[in-house]
């Protein structure tokens, strides 16, 4: 099925929110890169693993995206992530941290941030989120009251 570039970008958000790994594998290119969410760039496998773990810990994860604008191969817009931490939070940030925290029931409500998704040949090649201050994962840790000094964080 052929999708427009904007439909592909929307499919990315919907697939993450619904944990549709098959769709993520279908629409994301093997050479995919993702930046802005963590301090380091992630590849396709790392991206899918990160969001699978996040949405497991935050089952009502929503991107709350705005109207998307297409500029050549770039789909641009903004997201504002909201979610409730109702399950244990366990993720691995490559070359940085292994993070674990029991379910807190806390709500995360991140600031609205701009994103760009690069689409080529019906595949998502690159996704970049432009966080104003800290990478998103840092904001999530702060809203869950996890700090670098926490025993729940381990440097790799």
C-alpha cells in the first residue's frame, strides 16, 4: 500500500502508541536514525526497543501531534507527549544508562517540541525531535523524580 509522506509520519506515531512493531518494521528504513530524544543517536533497532519499553511503562502514551507540514521529503510538526507511568519503567539507553523504576502512577506532561521526519522511497529514513533544553528522556526522568544520583540509574 502506498502512503503519502504525511501518512507515513502519522503511521509512525500511531504504531508507537499502539505498540505495532510489525508496522514500525514496515515503514522504518534499515538505515534509520533517530535523534533528540536521548543524548545519542539511535538506530532502528534501538528506537523500536526504546519505544516498546516506554509504551509498556506508559500504556496511555500520546504524542499529541499538531498539523503536519510537508516540505519536499521532510514532514514537520510538533509533538507534546503525555502519559501515565502505570507499569514498571525499565529502559536501556545505549552507551549511557540502564534505567529502572517501579510504577509510580505519575503523569508526565512534556513541553511541545518540534520534529522533522525525513521520508524517501516510502520509508522513514530519519526522525529528529528538537528539544529546547534537555533530551526528552532527561525530562521524563525528572518528572518521575529519577536523578543521576538515583540507585535506579546505572552508568554503562
